[in-house]
C-alpha cells in the first residue's frame, strides 16, 4: 500500500488516544477496525497524501487530539490538521539583457506617446473650452447692448 506511512500514523495516533480512555473510546478489540475506518475517512477527503508534505502535519494533529475531553471523530482531526506549507516562491524570471533593453525602450516610447496623446487631448479640450467662453462673452456683450423695449 502506497500510504502505509499514513495508516501507521493513524494507528499510532489512535493508540495514544486509546490509552487515555476518554469517554466514547472504542473497545480494545475494535482498535484495528477503528484505524481502518479512520483511513477510509482520510480517503474521503480527496487529498493526495504525501509522506514528505503531510506526515508531520498528521502527527501534530493527533497530538492536538490528546487534549480532547472525549473520543474524537475524524472530523475533529481534520479541524486540527494544519494547512500544507506554501511552496517556495519562484525566482524572478531571467531576461536576456538585450531583450530587457528592447522592452525598456518600447516602454519608454509608449510612455512618451501616451504623454503626447494626453497633451493633445488637453490642448483640444482647452481650445473647446476657450471657444465656449468666447461665445458666452460675446452673448453677454450682445445682451448688455440690447436694451429692454427697444433697439440699441
């Protein structure tokens, strides 16, 4: 069995719990069947159990269960099972210096173009606002020159 280590750790953990004689402890002739039932519960979790990644986590979770006041279920075990450690971060990608320079050059060119495009948009917006202001001023002058009830 590929997961012999797991069944071994389950058996050892359950034996420790068995020695505590907590309320709800299975009878001594059922400990082997209890271990197999727990192993089935582990299989239901759909975890690809890995000795290197999981053995210490399994041992620590069983050690936590030694503090229970009654015989725990597999669900209680899984509540105490820590998450796997995150894998180490990948190193930064290696980029050829020539390619890095080409990308930097392209980035600078795009930056300049965006600044020019933005400046052109601002200039067009300013021209439009100036024209609208000039039209308003012209209407104000015209409205002021027109006197009520007659001609100017």
